[in-house]
C-alpha cells in the first residue's frame, strides 16, 4: 500500500477569502506572517506497490473528483 498526499489550493487568479481572513487573524496576534493561503490536504492509501501507478491513480482521482479545475490546482506527493 502506498500513501499519496494531495494538496489542493485555489488558483492565484481566484480571491482566497478564507486565506485573507486567516492572515488578518494571525497578524492580530503579533505574528510575522506576511501571506497565507487556505486549502485542503487529502491522504489516499492506494493498494499497490508501484509508486508510479499510485501517483497515476491519485492524479486521475484528483482530476475527476477531488478538485475543481476552474478555481483550484493540486499537487501530489508520495508519503513514506
């Protein structure tokens, strides 16, 4: 079994209202945070021993189900 992480964020052209609100809250706490982006992180446990096959399957799932191509982008990573 291979675990694949899928990070989903809004595209840069899309207004990230949650990220802006979170940034304001963090800055009120005297934080040195200069920017903040709000997103989703999903871990998929794929029943295969081939990491390339796991990434291929995760990519198909991300494209079809996990993200909205109009407003979001995604990145995949193998997790040890």
